[in-house]
C-alpha cells in the first residue's frame, strides 16, 4: 500500500525563547504578499521625509509612523499583538525590528516564489498533455 502525507502548512519560529507558529497556506501567503507590498510602499514614503528639517513633534511622528508600518506587517504574519511582544524582546531597538521585518519579507518572498513556480509547472504539464 502506498502512503501519502501532506506537508505542513505552517512553520514554527523560536524568537527570544518563544515559539511562534506562522501559517503558510496559499491564502495566507497571498495575504502576506499584499501586506509586504503595503509595508514597502509605506517605507518608501517614510524614507522621503527629511527628519533633519522636522521639529520634535514631527520627528516623533515620523518615528512612530515607521514603527506602525512594521507593526502592521509583523502582526499580519506573526499574529495580532506579536509586534509589541517582539519589540520588547528586541530591547525596544527599531534596528533589530527592521532586520526581523527583512527576515520575514525574505521568507514571504521565498514562499510566494514557490507558489509561482508550482503554478507554472502545473500549467506547463497541462499544456503538454493537450
């Protein structure tokens, strides 16, 4: 008898001693791609701001906007409230969080690429069969 087992649709990450379970089903990856696109768009807008020309309130707003962009992206992937937890674990150091966002973005990109390749392969097999 042959046996077939489905692959896990999630991946576990241990971060600062806590295990996080992240869904990588097709619908989740598509959602993450959209969130990544939105994050990148917000980041580009924030990079255009010349913080040297801002007053104290403006600088605080720019900093908080950057944290909020990361919060939205991280919470979308890791689960609501995860950003605040991870930010504390990072020593409340935004550079650590930027590196973590890059880590997540890389994983989302890899997963999305796999989906595209499998879809392309499936499409090619269908054409070949006709």
